[in-house]
C-alpha cells in the first residue's frame, strides 16, 4: 500500500521545527530498493511531528544534528535487515549524529539521556557511529544499549556507557 502525505508537502517544515517532512522520510536505501517510504496513516505522521517538535528540535537547539534515518516503512526495515516492527516504523525515533566533527557522539548520547525519557537509547557503533534516540509521547522507558561492530546489543546504563568511553557527563 503506497503511503500518503495526508495534506503535507515534503518540502514543508514540520510546524515548530527546522526539520522538513522530506528529512523524516528520506532514505537512500528505500530509493535503492524501489520502496515507498511514506507513513500510511495520520497517526504515524502525528508521531513524526511530535518527535520533531519535542525531541529533535530541542536537541538541535543545543547540538546541531544530522538525521541519518528517521521514519522507515516495515518493508524498508525488512529490506535493510532490521525488524518490520522497529521503532522507526512508528516515526518517533531517529538515528542522529552531531553536525560538527568536533562534537563527539558520546556528548549527543549524554544530551539525549539527560534531557529525555527515552524509550530506547542506543550508542550504535561507538565512538564513531551514531545515536539511536527513541522517545514516545506519553510512554516512559529506560532501555539503554550499546551496539558493536558485529551488530550485537549489550544492555547498559547511561553511566556505564560514559565509563566505557571515559566521558564525564556534561548535561
């Protein structure tokens, strides 16, 4: 089933943010696999907008970020080896990294851990990878993981991640 914009335009800014709808659905992998990567219902679009306003924009106001992956259709998740039930399919998580090469990923990880009640926070392929940040409107969580080069996940606390990378929390 093809996705729909439900009255939204890809190049429009998500209200209250500096992010566009295109950034939310952009995926080179979807293009490569010939897949539609648009949310299929209004509920997902609302999650995308909530996440942009309440998570990504506040992060970006402190540490300017690049969004590597945000919304992913179940078909895209399957094509790239992720699970069709990934949090990315909900629209309320993103893989992000600092725009500045002078800002370490661990600092962005620290900001997410300190400022948000993340349902899931993953230090992916650290120290050089990215931060997977998932925050769900009205749903608390505390899953912190480290993903290594072999794609193995280890559940840790944020403090254990800081200790592993000899990082003193800033936020």
